């Protein structure tokens, strides 16, 4: 696998918390605009019991080539206080990622959303382009010109590609080898998915089992991870449910329009760590709960989302 030589700086260097929140809000709005099903789910959760949403993490896909990789996004967020929390590698998919923990900020007990709630963790993956076939590398490098990755954060907020759209033939050629590559080339820096923090919800959706049952009973398609819809970490403290991506119509550079897998939405519940089991529930903070990502969980979710796309295109 490739190396992740990223700086470990973390303190605010300039700007303001308000600016950081505004950037994240713009990224969220772009994601919701481009993913109608995810927006429907997002609105539905808030309509139940006047629920207030907070976010566990935002997930981005990038290419490790010519400055378009992890650092194209992480450098901005680390300037605003985010810190590297950990790294994971997925050799089978030729992917590696880092997750960033948010800066320490005061959040009131009723804080929610991106306005005054806890900031989301950020997960940034990159595809090791040099490990792909020469044919796939040529397609990717044809569009990703050197230095273009400097505009990554702007691309993510606007939902616009930095590079030109590929042709449908090029897209489908990439799908054969790497769904990740095809998805990232057509969607760019748009959020691949966001995860709702179930443990910060106050009403019926505050239980991950209810989340699963509700969406199943109401006709939503959920991803199966190793045969199970509920994805549980080995220690039983990290629980995840993902809704399957919808298809959206995309017009390619050659004028062909095809239905393409969009982004998806996930629900995450982080349970209280054993050493904090006696802390009163109204005093529980984020640091009392299970932190980080789980290699096995992340791998199973990645495989389920990749399999979904391949099954739908075969």
C-alpha cells in the first residue's frame, strides 16, 4: 500500500469556527441537492418527534495522484483544528484512508446540526491509482491534470467537478476494475456519504434497532453487510446501518445519459465505554463513547456498497 505522509498540525491557524461550520454546511447542502433519496431520509428523521440531527462523520473519496489525494482535503480541515485520528488500509480495493477528529469546541447539551452541534469526524479515502491497470490509469490521468487538487474544498462545497466529465465508455471501463474509481471520476469531491449520530438523537430514532426496523418497514433498501443489515464492531460498541444508494441520471461528455449510483446515508450509534457506565445519562459526552473506526466494519460496508453497484450494472 502507499504511504500517508501527512502533517500532524492541529490548532486553528486563522479564520473562525463560524467559517468552518459554513464550509461544512455548504458541503452538506450540495450532498442533499444531488441525492434526493438521502434528502428524503434526512428530512424524515427530523420530521419525527421534531428530532434534531447531529452528524457522526462525513466521508469523501479522492485519487492518490498528482495532488488529488487525501491531503487535498485534509490540509484545509487541519488548518481549522482537525487532527488525524487514525488510518485504515484496504489492499483488496487498493484504497487507504485517514479519519480526522474535530477540534475541541464547546457544544451545549442541546446543540445540534452544523450550526451549534458537535462537528463531524471526517473520513477521507484515496484510491492508489498507480496500482490500477495501465488502461485505468490512463483514463484517470487524462482528466486529473497536475495541481488541480488545490481546488478540492471548493469543488466539494459547490458540487462541481474540477476536471471535465468522462465519456460513458470510459466510465464503464473503469467500473470493470474499480467501482471506486468510476464513482469518484463522475462525482468528484461530493460527499460519498454522511453518517447520522444516532446516539445524539432524543426520540425513537435514538435506537439503531428502531432505525433499521423503521426503514425496512417503510420500503427503503438497506445494505446487507456479510448477510446482516446491522453492522457491529467486535467490542459491540459501534453499531452501523446503511441505506442503499439510489441511481441518478448523469449525462456524460459524449451526450449519453445513464443512471449512476449516487451517494448514500448511514446511521451510527456509539455506545458508552464500560469505564463510564455509571456516568448519568444527561452527563454523557462524546469522549465517554466508543471512538474511531473499525477496520472490519469499514471493510464490510465498503464491500457491500461496491457489490451493490456491480450487481446493478451487470
